[in-house]
């Protein structure tokens, strides 16, 4: 459980940092890039972004 929680936090931190670094791009492009990098669904990435 703890490892899963750590992984979730790291993933959340990475996504939010990536969004901040790429603010000049459209959100759809950012989500597509994250989907390819992290092998997550678009819905999961949008959920992570909205939670922050």
C-alpha cells in the first residue's frame, strides 16, 4: 500500500511539473505526450491535473 501511495505521489508530481514546464503548449498536446510517456489513459491524466 505504501509503495503504491509513493508511486501515485511521484506520478502526480511529475504530471504537474510537466504541465508547468510546457504551459505554452495546448493542453491536448500535453496530455497526449504524457499518455505516451507514462502509459496512462487521458482520463487518468486529466484527473491528476484536476486534483492539483
